[in-house]
């Protein structure tokens, strides 16, 4: 997808439930722009030709908490609890 265009990444919980119920393996992550909607099982987010975050859908290897979709990064993160309160991770 082109650089400079806003991309919105969504997780389709209905497809996750449907995959689980029917034993299917449909992609559940969608990257949307004003021009297209692309589904996949993994999204890599780049900055200056380097992967800075990965969104993964792994229904057969969920995290210990049960999550089937998650984001991984080694980059610095700021978690906003409210408009004026945050923690760094």
C-alpha cells in the first residue's frame, strides 16, 4: 500500500469466531484505505525500510492468555491511559 495514505488496520472478530466454529482459516486482519481493503493473516508495519511492528493471527498457536491476534514490536511504546496520563513500555 502506498506510503503517505492513511491505513486503518482492523481485526474482524466475526471471522475469528467463524473460523473457530467451522474449522476454517480465513484471514481476519484487514488493512483499509480510502481506495482498497486488503485481508491477510499478518501485517508488517514499516518505517524507513525496517519492520517496526507485526500484527499476527495465529489461531493454532494462541498466546497463553488465549489471544489469537496480537501486535509485536521491539520499539519504544507509550501507553495512554487517558488524555493526560500515560506509561512508557
